[in-house]
């Protein structure tokens, strides 16, 4: 099946409220093709490789697809997964945070709520007193995430913050941040909070001990990978003989 024959779906709502993108930006996505599903099912380990394939099914106008924020990308990836099955329901299976029993719960997209990007405008500009340097920040993009992944720097908080600076190159931004002192440390932490946006954690209650576990999309690439539809539904569409 060619890309031209696939339905294309316009995104109308995002955790970022489209704030990081120029006016008139349009973001669309396609359902997964059979080839993509096969390719993704064979991928193990580094989620960045999975993200690159998923990004290939997202198209944009007014902004590069790599400039989509990481949180927006994860939300669109979930939508791609659901649209491929013609469903608005997805299932979470995770260990209870208290008794560690495996718990499964289904959700619909209507149950997803956003922790919106709450700043009035971007970039967020911070003047560091000690360095007398102005830093301008925007949320981490999927492109920035993939670059950090290539550098094995995803667990480096300084690298993550430096990757959000848009008025200096990465090395210069990291040097300024790394050498910050005094009240600048608190200001940098505040900027990080300003840039936060995501799908709110999903609450999964354990039927055994009633403990509620909060699960986010981040760190759960299994949530956004395409999955196999219900076996009975598939078998009902297969016939044998004439």
C-alpha cells in the first residue's frame, strides 16, 4: 500500500497547545503500514530507533517534524497506534507499585488529560547573573532527543537542559549552565518547570491491594508501538475455500 492511499489525520490538540510552533503550523499523521509494524516488531533495545520509524509517519507544514516537542511526539505516536486499529482504546499492563501484582487496565483517548505548557509565550528567557549571559529556552524536541540518544546522553540532566537552549550552540550552552552558581541554580530549575508539558499520568488501581500506580507515556515505548488487534476480530475477516 502506498503512502498516497493511506488516510491522513490532522492533529487538532497537543500537550504544548501548539505554542512552540509558528502560527499556521499543521501536523498530520498516517496509520501504520504493515511494513512499519513488521519493522517495529523486530526492533529491540534503544527506543530512539523506534522513534525514528514512528516519526516517518508524521508530516508537518510550517515546522520541521524533528522540531515537534518530545511530549507532543509521544502523544502523536499513541494516536498513530490507535488509528492503525480503528480504535480509541489502549491497554496498560504494569506491576502494582505496592504488591507488585501484574495489573491491566484499558483507557480511551477521551480519558487522556494534558499538563499543558503554561507559559504565555516562547522562548523562556533567563539572564544568568554570574555569567551575565542570556539563555533562551524552548522545550526539548524529538530531534534534540535523538541527538542526545546518539551521544548516549539521555541520563545527563545538564545535557537535557542545554539541548533546550535555542540562542547558543549546545557546547556553549552546556558550559554556561554547568558553571552556574548561586541563585542561578534555582532559576534554571524554574525554567525546567516552565517548559514541562505532557499527557497527565494514567491512574491504574490494583484490584488486590487498591494501590494506585501513576504511569506516564515517557519511558513506556510499548504504549506507542503498534500492537496486534484482537485475534477473534482478525479471524472473523478470514475465509477458507470458495
